[in-house]
C-alpha cells in the first residue's frame, strides 16, 4: 500500500521509479488538493526520471498528526519523506503552498536540493486580512462556502466552459479535504514569509506561473524570481493557478528542459 508512517504521521504517496542517473523530483501539492493533481504530469514523465508525489499533512489520505501550526510542519514531513526514500539530492517541485514548503526545505537542508521548480507560488502569498477572512468563513460555513470562488482562481474561464466534469471533480477534491488540514494550512501560509531566504537560494530555480493565475498572478511570481539569484521565469498560456492540471504538456516541457540543464551525473545515491 502507498502509505508510510514517519515521525508519527502516516503519509500517502506514490513513487514512480526510473532507470538512469537523474535525481528524483518530489512534487508538493497546494492548499485544498491532493496528489491526484499530478496524475497527468506523472503519466507524461514516467520512466524518464524518478517521481515522488504525496499528500501533504492534513490533505488527501495523509494524517494531520499534531496539526498544522506552521509551514515547518509540512517541511518536517517532506524532510522525513526524502530521508525515508534515501534520496541524497532531489529536485523539488512545489505548487503554491507547496512552493513555500520547497523553499523551507532548501533553507533547512540546501545540500539536499539540486534544483527548485516553484509553480504559482511566492515568497509571501496573500495578506493576513485575506487569510483571516477566508479562515473565518470556512470555520463557520465549511469549505463549500468558498468553493466556487476558489475554482475561479484555480482554473481559467476556458477550463470552466470546456471541461465541466473535470471542474466538478476538482471542486469535489477541494470540498472533501479535512477542515483542520485546510484551515491549519491557511494559517501556515498566512504566517509564512520567505522574502529574505529567497535572496539566498543558491541552486538553479525555475519560477513558473499560469497567465491567468488569480491567486499568485504573474507579477507576484516574477517578483519571487527577481529575488532569487539567476532564477528563470516562465509564463504558461491558458492556465490558472494549477497548470499541472490545466496545461500539463506545457509544464512538462519546462520540467524536461530544467532537469536537462542541471549538472549531469547527479544521482539520488
Ligand atoms: O486555493 C487558493 O486560493 C490558492 C492557493 C493559495 C495557497 C495555495 O496553496 O493555494
């Protein structure tokens, strides 16, 4: 079964092995989602490089453990998972809050991070006011109350019009997340600020964003890229906040190019 218990927390994951010497990519999901958001990306990349996807704490089928009190709780789990698999060096792909978790692991253990792909994320996302008002609504009325608004941020009008079944499924994924995991992670994002540490990122970094991302818009993601020495910035056309679902082929092309640009011969030991 695709479960592992580390540090008292059972994490749901899927590991797709590959031959060769390419370092594994570990994918970290966003708020209100689970590892199914990577299905198409994993299908496209399977066999080319090792791929690890997992449900972060309090999401999907993973435990919440002692709760989500800060981004560090998510970083603890990622750190433990990387150790569990015996990975020496990894490429981290973090979506939205997942990008903050990736930045957090780089702060903690830069020697383990070969490269960062930061998708639709930032050094600071939203304001205390915006997160507090979302938390208040969700505490009172549940995730259902914000679901239609979140769908407008996650996906473009074209996706809404052209893929109604996928939209309904993704909305179900959001509304079925456990409330404590969702609210705890909202608070963690509210309190996180990676502005200073972003200036010290010293590994190859690709910042990528959907052109119609309503949560971390292109200008915000560009400002993250501007903080990180040497970071590349790319915009994906016709995508909202979750390009891995909306434009997986375009995203995979960027991933392939990024991995190919990394130092050859790196392995996961
Ligand atoms: O669900 C949203 O509003 C978008 C988002 C913000 C942080 C995150 O992980 O997703």
